[in-house]
C-alpha cells in the first residue's frame, strides 16, 4: 500500500533521513521505533501530507489507500457537548441523516435521477464504513476496552486517557486502510494501556504505531521499523525477536571488529617497517610495495562494518546528591484532601523516608499529579517537608519546568551553570551535542524535552526527587538508563508512573489510590495485581531473567569473551521462547 524508496530529507540545522526505504503492506501491525529526536513524527507528517515537504526520492502511496491518524497531541474540545456515541459515530450519523434527508426529498421532488445518483453515492460511502453494523461494531470496541459505561457520557467529561482510546476507536471504525498513531500510549494508566493493547490486537487493518512502551512492543506487533542516525531498518517479526537479532548481530560485528583490528595493527607494523627501509633504500619497488600496503589498509578500514542500529549510545543519567540524609522521614502527608468539580482524594496519609523509592499508582484523573505538585510547592498544612531536604521536580506538563522560548544553552545557564562550555560538556552525557544546544526548546520532540528535564533534575543534586511520568516520550534506551539511575540513587524518590517495568525494576513499594484515598502496597502484592489484569503468571520474572542474561552477554562482549557470549546467547534464546 505504501512504498518509500531512497527518501532523503533535512531541516536547515539537521539531516533527518538519508536514502531510507521501507514498505507497509496489508495485514501488518508495525511498530515505529527510534531514539528521541530521530525524526519519527516528521516522517509521519510526510506520509500524511507529502505535498508539504521538499524531499528527495520516491514515496508511492496507493491512490485508493485511506489513511487514518491519531495524533500525539490530541486535545479534548471542552466546548462540544457531544456524547461518546455521537463523537465516535459522527461520520456514521452524518451519512445516516443525509440518507434520510434524500429519501424525504424524493417523496416530493420531480428530479429523481439526480437524487437517485446522490442517494447511491451516499449509500456507497455508508456501506464502505460498515454502516449497517456500525453501532454493533462500536459496542464491541467499547466492550473490548471495558468502556461501555462511557457510551452516553459527554466527551468533555472524559479523562485524557479515556479520550485517547475513544479517538483510536473512532479511527478504527471508519475503516481506513492504514491507521497511523503517534505515541497513543503516553500517560495511559494500566487499565487503559491494556485496553489499547486489546484494540490494536483486534484490528484487522494496517497499523503504523510510534511507541516506546515496552508492554505494547512485546505484545502487539508483527513488524518493526527502526529509525536511527538518518537510516532505517525493517524487521518482520516481534519486537522481542528483533532485540535478540540485534544482540546476535552485535556479537558478530564485535568479533569481526576485533579480528579486523588485529589485521590492521599487523599491517600498520608492516607499513612502518617498509617506511623505515625506504629511508635508506630508495628503490622504486620498495616505494610501490609501501603504496600497495597503504591502499590495502585503507580498503580494510573502509570495509569495517558500521552498525548504527546495533551500537546505540545510551545516555548517562546520574542522580547525585549534595547532602545525603540518615534514615529519617523527609516527606510527611497528613490528612491531605483535594477536590475540583468533585472530590478526588480525601484523608490521605503517608510518609517517605530518606532512601525510599515509591511509585504512586492509580487511574487517570484521580489526583496523582495534583498531589505531587502540592508536595513540590509545599504550601499546605497537610504536607510537611524535612528542613534539610532539597527537592527536584519533573513535570508531566513540560512547560512547568522548561521555558519554550529559551535555547537549551540558555535553559541551563538559567539553572545555575556558569558557562556555555560547562553546559555543553554536561549535556553531552544526555545526547545533546553539536548545534542542537542552540535550538529553542519549543522545537524539540517530547522525548528530548523529557530528557532535558531529567538532566536538570540530575544537575540539582537534590536528595528528594518528585517524578511525574518520567518515562513518557522517552526511547527505550533512555528508559533503561533511567531505571539504572534510579537504582543507583541514594536519596528518596516519589514517582507517578504507568510503566510496569520502571515500577517493578526500581521501586521499593507502591502507594495505590483506592476509593479516593491512598494505601501502601508491597511489591509482591503489586505484582500479583498486575498479573491478574495484564500478564501471564511469572511474566515479569521471566522478563527479569532475560534482562539479567542480556547484561551478562554485554559484560562478556566488553571483555571480548566471545565463547562465553555465545553460550549465554543460546540460554537467552531459550528464555525468549518462554515469553
């Protein structure tokens, strides 16, 4: 349906794609992955409206291909008083009303030929979107997502996560040939994320989904398109198999690289000897031999395999502390209450100690973000912060922490850095190198903005971190780096997250919202709750075993112990079969 051949495109300050090629075919559920800022959203814009962009190469889209789109930045229209049924069925209801109006007009009109033509045209459009079964199909989608209770609710009363799912349903029910979704999972709570998984897996048409969510990646897709360093790679199969293939390739490339380096060093020695001989023996044959050896060495260097998808640089996130504290209470919440149009939280009581790592868990719209922001602002009698505490805050609303009109350099000068060189050196650990530091923050991707927030949090050297959805928009490499930074951190963390992996891999316990208050839950009980709703039994343990094997393989490769790495890869392959 869609074929891209040798497509190249760049902005004045950044090259995005160099001769990339890929196809999208019927029946494919394709995950579109890549590090933050690599150009995924721009490529989607090109597919949606190629006439707006001056690119080189070929983009062939079947003229009959109808494309649906779920935007990354969709907003609720609070002015519309439509119900969920009316919103999802807008096109269906419009066509149904047109057909009724045409039939009514035909009862009195003398120009039946033109009305019959109009009637047939409208009826064909109605049939193409499954009009006869539309309401039945919509009910099935709502039931699949466990949202049937919302059918007659006003769209303006939905949470952001519920509205995202309703958008997905609306696009699916209009029966496009391809639906493109740009990070539809961002900020979805556990239940809504599971609903999105069910909707994706039940869809019969083509999907192209930008996502960094490991739960969706591991459970929803049969093709991977990976964009990195201006190049693209296609892989037919599951994401977990793609990762395994990357690891195998990395091992092969490192083994080849070590052998090639030894060969290059051997020829370096030969060339050095020939040069030494040439200083006292000027025979032409000696000069020709030297030139031949140099040319051979150059060819060997040129043949060295470059693998932009195999060896992606992971950022270095380090949450250091200026002042470590003994085992003492750093945050005390006593009888906290929050209400807007309705009561969200009441009689909330908990305390956080100086090294506790705690996740706040609960559905969308239950007051989690408001609670975290109130702790940061600290102007309520129900919240007490230890006098020795320094707090850093990462906001779900990036504009709370970052100033869009600043350049990246200006943002960190405002944060207390003394010189631009100091900022450049610091930010290189977070993947911001070269001219990008002169860009306005408004021009950055969501992932890049969240990475800047993490860099500011780390630079603060605070001993209490308040993190509101820190993994949102982050690519997988950065998510894993963040998990490591959390494990290594010696202070307290209070984190809102809907990412299973971050919670299970980094938290000591969870605070779960239940019946408008908060109760403490052990990690063991949290795992049991997650298994009951989302995973097969012991899935997360199997995932942890897989991760542990991958780390052992990385260490073996670092030591160039290829024999051990190969044995571990065989073990990993068996572990993957269990997932």
